[in-house]
C-alpha cells in the first residue's frame, strides 16, 4: 500500500488505548482550558484521525509563515496550508497560558464544550495583522473579505499557540455520522481488507449528480483502479450549501442503485471547508495519500468558491508549486463533465466532438435549487431520479 505522507507509518494523535485515554481525560478536567474556535477544533480532529500525518500538533508561527509562502515547514516537510491554533489574546490571558503550560482544549461544536484534546504549549506568539494578511493572501490568493475562507481566517484571533496534542475524541462527527465518518487509519485498514491496490479518491461537499457519478467511473476505467473512495466533508460549510446528512443520504442512494458491489467506499472526514481552491486541492491530496489512496480526482475549480480561481488552477498548482517527489499520490485531471445529447452519454466536455453549449445538458446551481424547491426533478441526464427525490424533499422542507 502507498506510504503515508512524510513517514513510513501513520501517526494518528488520537489516544487509542482505552485506559490511557480515560486517564488523560481525568487529568484534563483539572487543567487550564481553552475554548477552541471551529477551525482549530477541526484541525485537532484531522490530527487525531491521522489525516494530517506526520504532524504532531499545531504549527508555530515560523512554520505557518513558511508553509503559507513556500509550501514547506522550516524543517522541509512539504505541506500546503498552515495547521494552526489561532485564538484571542484575551482568552490566553484569562486562562494564564504560557510556554510550558499543559492545557485542555475544549470543543466549541458540542454542547457543554467537552475536552477535545490535551496540548503541551511550546510557544505563545503574537501574530500581526500584516502576518495574518500575508498568510491569507498566500492561502486564498485574495484578501477579499467576501471570500468565506478569508473572512473565517481573519476572524480567528491574533495569538498563535503551538505544540503537540493528544486527541480524546472526534467531536460530533462520530456521533452524528456513525456510518460515514472514518479516520485515515480506518480507511487504510478497509482498503487492505478489500484487497484494493489502486484506489481513486473523489472529494465532495455537494450531492453527486450524473456528471460526478460518471467521472468516478471514467477515472476507475482510465486508471484501472480497484475502487473509488467517495470522501465527503462533514464539517462546517458556507450558508446555502447542502447539509452533510442530506448529501450523505443522496450519495448512498446513488451508489446503492448505480454502482457494482465492492467498487465504492462511502466515507466522510471531520473538517471545515476552507474554500482555498488550489491550496486546498493539494491538502486534499496529502490527506488522501494518508488514507491509502493512490489517486485523487481534481476537477475544474476544485475546492473553489465564486470567481476567485481559474478553472484549472487546482490542477496547475501540482505542476508549478508541488516539488517532484513531494507526494506519492497522483492526480487524475478532469475537465467539466456533462451529458452530451449527440453522444447520448456523460462525457468530459473536452472529449465531445461538438463543443457548443447547446449539445450539453447544463444547469446552474441556482436553477437546480429552484427546480428542486418547486418539486420539479432535474432531467435524468443531469440527476438520477432517486437522488433528485431526496434533494426535493430537503428543499421543500426549508
């Protein structure tokens, strides 16, 4: 199986021994505690699950700036996005946190704010507005406050806590999505159990329409893959995006009806969407390698939002900014995919003999939402009727 990123073995930060975890949880109740923001909590979940291997905790300021600028830490580890615990100076002062402190990190997304992880604080560093802007512009390629990722990143605080963590649970993800949430090490184990060697990951934060379904088939066929990992984001999204439970139900129905047995794993991961386009595509590649996947489908405007990124920026970054050998996983480059009336099937638009828009069944997201809200199913060339039914029920319930 493909090696994890940056090491020979996966290093999840979740405390797996029950007795050790119980002891740590008891200790945590007596430690000074910090209420995390959702972004830092999501980073802790991903570190705990082994997705962010080989990191051992939150980055310090020097590493965060280096990753933002050069896509590697000070020590040379290739990494595309700073993994940080940014918070407010007031919270740090109230809690009395300083270098050398051992603290409990509390979960902002679960009622009662239980302890999510225990952290040994190596450094407490003030981050200037200029440094925040520098990182945001490198990560998101814009400082537009309307960009949801920029808005979130700039709201996190100006004090950075760095150091190793031990993770006690997976926040709300395991409880709310027991059939779907999986850690990187669980996915690796299932891939091995299924006997898959070549595995293609499909990233999604949306329900899958016919084009997505066929894209997975194309990738499997072109690469001679044994299976597809449909890997959906389960964390926070921007307003208007479809909730994870609706997306989960629609994807499961599609796979149940339209894919052969033992060709698809439906899983999800506990992270908040960054909307960082090219940089997030590279992060997706890193943590899909950690799950044991050999390939990642990268389509048009992968992890993008609005008009901030060019159509293929998420692919060209792998040519222009990812050093050769930095990743073992390879990307599968996809064009916009749609149903061609002339060919009577879903194809990548670049492969169709007639490139005119009239040949394709193309619907805007706004139009699809409007149809679903009015109880009208999109044409079957666009969306499977079983999937459309689940989405219609959701939109009409709003």
